[in-house]
């Protein structure tokens, strides 16, 4: 029997489908890292980042007006994640997130730790520092700043495109009704939560026209997810 391609390959791994240019995903990834640290599970549980590329689903860039409308609303749920409105000219705003998504996949050849630290660094660079993380040199600068990514190996992987197949395969998995949104979290036992803890709606128009309203926010869901993942490891021991 084939295993569900959405699920982690091992008990000690949590799969996170997301896009880098998604405010709800930035919030979720920050909260996952914080919950893991708080529960003392660093080095025991790992995040396997997989791609939910919004630009491929929507066949357009993730428009800046929509992203800007989310920052103050979603950012207020957890300011510690790091947020800032884009300060550069419009022509410096990332038109694609495929290169950094590919870089995160390429870093998995080094380790899940390297991959998840690169993912976290790229999110901070974009959301908190206003850097155009679609550019090769920005990706490599962020990689260097993690202190755990082999920058030379990552550059080689980017230059020969070896991880692009992984990006497209994950997109195919996500687009066939298997993944609901960015972010969507999966555990080894099939537990899954889309946009964990947050229920939102758009008012006065959809993304890029109106603005989001948060109807519910329960950050304890991250503690529950990490605790359940740790429990699965103990049950199998």
C-alpha cells in the first residue's frame, strides 16, 4: 500500500506545506519553532518544509497590496515573528518565490536542520527585513547567516537546478485536493491541520482588494501538534 505523499517519512518529522510569501505561513512557522523550543523538543522533532507555491496555483504573482493588507492584521497575532511593510520601490518586490522555495528543498540534501533553518532565515529576511529573497545572492547570504548551511553546496544545487523537480512534485501533490492551503501541517499518523489555530475571512473584497478579519486565533494548537508528534515517537519506542 502506497503511503500518503502528504505525510512525513518518519515519526520524528512534521510536514509543513506553505509558501514563503504567505503571512499566515510566516506566523505558523514561527509558532512551530517557538512551540518546539518551549517543549524542549529541539533535536528530537524536525520540520520538513514542502511547497505550496501560490504563484503556480493562482497563475500570478502574490500581489503586494494583498500581502500589505495582511501584515498589520496577521502580524498583530504574534509580533515576535518579525513584520514590516515593504519599504523598497515596487520594482524590487519579489515577483517569484520559486528560487527560495527550491533552495529550501536543495538544503535537505545536507540535513532537515539545514533546510528548516534556511526556510526560517528566508522568511525573516522577507517579512522582517524587506529583502528580495528571489535573488540568488540574497538566498546565499541568508544561507550563510544561518551558520548551518553549506553555502557552496547550496550554490551548486541552485546552479544546476537539481531541486526544481521536488518543488514541482510537491506542487502536484498539493494541487490535487490533497493540501488545503498555505500553511497546512501533517503528522506521521495522518493528523493534519490547515492554517493551525487561525480562522480568517476577507471583508470588502478578496485578497488584494479587501482586508482580512481574524475570527479566531488559538496558538495552543501548536503545542498540541508538537506534543502529539512526540507522543507518536514514545508509542513506537
